[in-house]
C-alpha cells in the first residue's frame, strides 16, 4: 500500500484533517530535519518550529487560512496528525514523545497574522 493510500485510511478513522494537511506534515518533517541538521527523529518542538517557517515561507499572509482549510486551528492539531500517523506506523516515536509536546506552543493569530504583517512592514521599509 502506498503512502497516500495509508493516509486515506488514517483520514477514514479521523476526518478532522485533510489529506493536504498530512502531506504537508511529511514535507515539514524533511524541512525540519534539514533545518536542525537531524538525520532521524525530530521532537515535537522542533517540528512545530519547522512547520511555522515552512508555512510562512510557502503561504505568507494566507498561512492561517490555508491551515484552517486543512482543519488545523492550533498547534495541537499538528500533534494529532503526527500521532494519527504514529498509530498507523507511518511515523515512529520515542518514549519521551507525547501529544502534550504540541499543546499551545504558539498562537496562530500571533505567528501567522500579526508577526507576519510586522515582518512584511519591516522588510518593505528596508529594516530587518
């Protein structure tokens, strides 16, 4: 069974999140490994940092809207996606990994709306 077929099986069990959300998490794992120079397992905190950067890089001001379209409204949703994939043995976890690693790590309005707009304003004025 290929990855997409397995993910569709996961979505049948938990339909809160779209296939695009799961595929994005896969991409974010590879992005995060490269960012932190990690060959294998990344922590929930590392993954959320990688997700934040990748979402902003890819979707900019539309980031929050895209995530909501996928069913993702808070960082815990990424944890649910990860642990759904763990339960189907798509991803692995360590003894230290917990769903709590993803709980309330950052606020989407703060990161994807307010801070992004500030960064855009700064770069438009030539400030960094």
